[in-house]
C-alpha cells in the first residue's frame, strides 16, 4: 500500500492512500519536473554567479573622486576577487551552453529539430554578437593562461558645475595587445581582436551576454513549457492543500515498524523544484 505523508519537524502524518496506478501517475508527473529541473538548476547557478558579479560591480560604482582610496583600488585581494568573479561567471556560462545542448540531445535526440534549432540559435548569437563569441573564447584564455585582470582602473564622470561631487567607477579592463598575441586560443575571434584599437572593457560585454543567455534559456524552457506546467498542475491538484511552507510531502510504502525502529521506502514530491519553475516563470531567480 502506498500512502502520502506530510513531514514537518519530527512529526510524520499520513493523509491519503494511493493505489499503485495512482502512484505511477503521480510519479510520472514528478519525474517530468525532476528531469527538467536538471537543466534549470544549471541556469540558476549561472544566475547566482551573475548576481555576485552585479553586487561586486555595484559596490565599485558611484565612488566619490575626492574620497577614492588608491591603496584599496590597487589591493591584491580586490584584484583577485575581481578575477575570481569574472572566471566564475564565464565558466558557468560555458557550462550552461554545454549542459543545454546535452540536455536537449538526451531528451529529444541529436537528430531532432529541438536540438538542431538550439545549435542554430547559439550559432546566431555567436555570429551576430561579438560579446558572445569573445567571452566564450575568453573563458578558455583564462583557464589556460591565468587571470586576465592585472590591475583595476578608475573612470570618473565629469561634473563641471560641482567638481567636488564627481563620482566614478571601477573599469574591468583587459590589455588588448596581450590578447592579440594569442591567435591559437582565440581562433576566429582573433580577427575581431586585430580590428580593435583600445583595451577591452568587460562590463558592456557581460551586459550584452546576459541578454543572449536569457534568449537561449527561454528557448529551452518554451520547448517544455506545456509539459512542465501540466505536470505542476496535476501534482498540486493531487496533493491539494496539504503542502505548506514548512513541510515536505512524500510517498511512503513497505512500511515496517517495531518497538525500536521504523523503516520504509520513500519518494519525494518535488515542491522545491516546482517553486524554482514558478520563480523562473515570473522572471526572478
């Protein structure tokens, strides 16, 4: 006999019996959510690294010119943190692309339209967006040759009327000449680099990259949207109002108890994953 249980703190209570057929239907919907979430969690990891990057840059913006601390600006710990944050962001970006392709190839097949169209979408962003194709190669550059930021520069906004109120921000600038020497690592992107004249500021490139990432994730989610939303609706209808913010819902069977112990098999109802999908649908993290 299968039973639905609610688990909260040390309290375990059954609330509904299930036939094997009913359990298999519930499990089928749960597996849709669990499998789709394997891709969403990679996107979420990328988002978290994006938040770390944004928080770091926000702390280094709107700095009063007359209050800037040159020693802190050139501090090795600050430079290490900047390099770490950039590497984490770009590594999670390339992982997101690789995972997305593998996920769709496994779900739909390498000869499917779904997989082919994802590759075409990535190709489109690669061909049309310099930030996208450069940052893909730039991540490999960092892995092979080390941290690219050898120093942080400061850019101030002019305020002629009130020069004492001038503020500035930190620039994540990479030496162009150093990049141009690495023809093999940058491959076809090297032609782009040879056309440039100034050092590369990573900030606008990363801002542009975020739009491409959202477009690719939107494509992957929309392929599964109907299937995911139907599964969520079925699960929530099946469980009813038993799910609260503070409890877990599990299916239990093969329950065996005596005076000293309690044993059983369990299957988790993935409400935490359902929550992630709802947050994504609303445009959040």
